[in-house]
């Protein structure tokens, strides 16, 4: 077994444990009208990257995975809250092939389920505080505030004609990267890391999150559909202001520029136009630009790890950052 | 100035301070799309009973009002969160004469505003923790979970034909009383109270909350409209399962029983029928039953204060409980 296969095994083993824990957390709780949908969303699958970041960050500063298990669950429950409420705001019927909470149940149930998930995430979080839990609670709370601000910016940008790449980066920082950074910071704090270690791991998570989101935007258009698991071009169909679209708009001239602005003006394109826009992206070489950004952020993430002493945890984080950049789905 | 006037002055002075603080908390924060509605709801008025309970409970165990100011704001922000999200679930257009957040802005904004208010409430709460803040955070979190469970039960009972008085009490405990109890408990913990004092003040708040809610139900039908500020009979119009309606259903026989069940079956009555039902309540003497309940809960609240040593705080809490029972609006 080579080193990378080993890290993958570690990740998959923890993934199983996290999923097992998530399956039991809302079981048989009353009232069913609240806890059945909570159980449903907690079992909805996904990569479980955020809880894994909590665990590895705790290890990175010298603690054990088991010291941060509740905090890992806390971060995943918080992520679930964002999914439930975001799906309402996005009018999404499905998520990962399953009905969203508000479409399976109803609007009120989905709102309440999300609210209660926030409370449960705090409940789990503080279980892992050994001494003063104020800094951990503050970091966690800041993460939630960033996510809400990011979602608000996302909603705002949806209705705006012009969004700059700087605006876009600010939004994905708040919506995605801050939560990844928070996950690492919480793990490091619970593990008893020094302020420098906590900061370094926060930065690692933050840069990883930025790379992750731009990679998501890239995959949406340039993924191999057989491996992707979602329809290629979904963001274009919805008229989403992705890194690729915003970069393309900035680079294009004349007719190309006009065509790209139409994606925003018409709030999306038709299925038959996906190839046309994909070709336009190729012509403007924006996939390359995205790859450069991803490489830059990944590089910064890896550089943040310089001060980390625990070799195994450090290697896992390096592997994770590299796999994120190379993933197909 | 008699004693009661003095306590009222203390309350009104703190009310001004709380309102001043609430006015500044979201001012000039960005993004406006999130903080303008937060500011709007934070300025929406109301009795500010919960934050006042935090302050007086801190004083009751020997601390100063100023020791618990942030926690008082936390509890009020949490209450605001419940208003914003409950108004969505209840399809309410107005609250205290102003447009609700989702009707003034939109659904997404209201959901996000509520979510962010939860986070902000934690942010404020932990500012007042001096030593280990885990117990306070746990108490606060438990309060949120109870509120979510209570709201879920409320939604559930809305669609059920038969709801017992026991069910009703469980629901109002979770939806209203638990938060009042939590407010007192948080204040007492921050003030450095002993476990017995914390428990006693939690009980005081809990019983006060129960009395408060049943009084609300009573006022809805039997208030003096000129003092009430709302339309009398609103709960009947909406077919709400109040203490009075459920008690009346339990006591009534024959035609009366059938008429009362119609309120639920038809999801409310017409404006012209309010007097008919008011007379039915009079005939069944359910206002008296409600008054007995209110008196019982108020009595239990006052009895909980036996172990409280700080005379001024104790007297304020006694005054508060008595005024609650005697209020007209």
C-alpha cells in the first residue's frame, strides 16, 4: 500500500465513523415532525470533508482524532443546516439525487429543521471543550456569521448585472472557505494548538476552500460527465456567476462579450447552447486561468502547513489538498 | 413614589438602555442586504421582558445589571430570531403594526436574517462569560432546541383535530416558558449563582412564562379592546387551539360541544361569530379556569423565589409576576 492509498484508507475509516455517528444522533427523538427531517438530512451522504478537517487539525497539533469527534459532528450538522436553508432559497427540488427537505416535507419543517441543526451543532461543539470554550464558540459563531453574509451576497449578486472577480472571491470566501477554515481552527483549538498553529490551520482550510470552490466551477463545465455524477453545464443553465463566466466576461470582446453577458441577462442558457459556451470558454482559455487560481490557492494551503510538526497529520492534509485539486467529481 | 412605581421605573430605565443597545448593534454593518432587515427587527419594540429577566436574575444572585448586559441582548436577539422565522411559518403579514421581515423584504432574506440572529445571539452571550462558559452555552442551546421543538409541536397541533390540555401545556412550555426560564438561568449563571439559585430562578421564569401565555390566551377574548391594542377574538378567527378553546371543548356538551369543535374543523370563525363564542366561554366559565391556572403558576413562580437573598431583585421579580397576571395588554 503506497502512502496516498494509506491516507485514503484513514479518511475512509473516519468517514464511516462520522456517518455512523450521524445516523444515531436524531434517532427516536421526539417530536418526529422535527427529528425525522433532521435524521433525513444527516443521512444525506456527501464527502464529509469539513468534519475530517476538524479531526486532522486536532491531530496536527498533537491530539487524537477522538478528542475532536463531537466538534467534527458539530461542523457537519452546521453544514447540513446551510444545505437545508440554501435549498429553500435556491428553490432546489433535489440534492444528491434525493428530495430536498422543503420539497419532501414543507417550508416550515425545513426552516425549523435548519434552526434546530444550528442549536444541535453548538450542543455537540461544546462537548469537546476541555477548558475555556469561549474561543472555540467564538470561532464557530464567526463561521456561521460569515456563511450567512456569504449567502446574502450570493443572493444579492444573483440580481446584479455586474459582479467583479473580487466580489466573487469575497463571496466564495464567506460562503465556502470561511467554514473550511473554521473547521480547521476549531479542531486545532480543541487539540490544544498554539495560536500560531491555530492560525496556520485556519489559513490552510481557507485556501483549500477557495481552491475547492473554483474547482467546483471548473468541473461544472469541463468534467468528464461519466465521472461527474451531475449534468455538465448546470451552472450555465442557471446563469450562475461562476469564476469561469466572470473571467470570460472580463477577457472577451465584441460579439463574444455580448454573448457572455446574455447568460446573465437571460438568467441562464438553453441546454442546446452548452457546447457553444464551452467552446467560448476554450477560446478564451479560462479553464487555464481557473487552474492557475486553484494551483495558487493549493500552494498557499500547503505553505501554511510549514509549522505543523505532526508528520502524519501534515501528510494527510497535503494529500487532501492535492486530491482536491485533482478530483473529477 | 410607592414601591411598585419604583420597580416600574427600574424596568423602564433598563428598557431604554436595552433598546439603545439594540439600535446600535447592526448599524452600518455590511452587507446591507443582511443587516438592514436585522436592524429593522431589532428595533421592532416589544416588552423586552426576557432581557430584563436576565438582568434581574444576575442581580438576584449578587451581581450587577451591567455584568449581564450582553447576555440580555443575546436573549432578545434570540427572541427576534423566533419572531422572524415564526412569522414566515404563520404567513403573518404584520407584527406590532409593522410589516414582517419576509413581507417587507423576501423569504430568503427573512430566513437568513433569522439564522444570522442565532449566531449573533451566541456572539453576545459569551461576552459575559467570566470563567467556563460551557454551562451557559448549554443552557442557552437547550433553550433554542426547546423553542424549535415547541414550534414544531405547534405546527403539528394546528393540523390535528384533538389536542389535549396536557399537549397544549407541553407546547407552551417549550415555545414560551422554556425561553423565559432559560433567560433567568443564564442571568443567574453569569451572576455567579449557586446551582440551587440557578434552578430556582429557572423555575421562576418557567412558571412566569406559563402564566404569561395563558394570560395571553385569556386577553385575546376578554381584554378591554380600548387597552388591548389588538383585535379581540383574533385567536378564534384563526381557529387557534388556545387554553380557553381546549378547556371549553372539554367542558361543553351537546350542541355547545359541536359548535366549539367547528372552530377547529373550519379553521377559525367569522368576525360576526366572536360574540357568540365569547358568550359560550362565559357560560362554560373558562375565563375563571384560566385565571385559576394563571394564579397557580404565578404562585409557583413566587414560591421559587424563597431562596433568593437579594431583596431588591426579589421584589422586582415579585412585582413582575404580579403585573404579568394583572396586565391588560
